[in-house]
């Protein structure tokens, strides 16, 4: 089980990464682009040990959205692609800055602006909680990896 749980709102960011096709899976690692595509994170795994250089995993010690998204793509966490599609094209980098890293407020703003019925919003919330419960039960370890470099720095 995880030592530290992520904020539940990080699941929405993982949905966006999947909906926007910002994840490239390889045999033992994945490249995940940030929502504004200015940074590329590396999630690596060896058995049940996952490492990542995203800010949340590196600085806060919990599975950040890149790790969550990879676990969804690996089918270790539930993924409803229909629900994920609601979160396509969302610039979480901008929102999290606007709301001063208050992930609850950023997610609430996104949910308020979704073009769907209240019933669909309830389904989204239900799926979110199911996924969060699955995260709590995961038998994995998450550690930070080496500091990341932006795509631009990597190309130089």
C-alpha cells in the first residue's frame, strides 16, 4: 500500500493526460507530457516499485497524476474512457497556478464548466471515488526519481 495518498483531484489530471494522449508507454517506463506540454515527466517501474520525476511525486512524496495515469493505462486502476474524455484539453498547469495549488478549487471549477448533465457529473464523482478506493488498495511503492528536465532542456 502507498505510504502517502495523493489528493483525490489528481485523478482528474490523470484523466486529462489519458484523454489528450499525453502518455507514451514503454516496457519499463513511460513519458508523460504536462497539460500545457511544457514539461515531460518520466514514470519508471520495476515490479511494484514506481518512480517519477513529476513535482507531486518528487516533492510531496505521493503518486502524482503521471503515476496515476500510467497505472490506469496498465489496467492496475479502473479507467472509464468515456468519463476521461470529459477532461480532454484542460490546462491543469494554468488552473493550479490560478487557484494557488488548491486542487479542490481547481477541480470544482472544471466540474462546474463541464458540458454534461448533473446525472453525468454524479457518475463522474462516483467513478472518481471508486478509483480513489482502488488507489488505497494498490500494492505498490512510489518513490521520487532524479530531478526532471524540461523537454526544451533535453533537446539542447
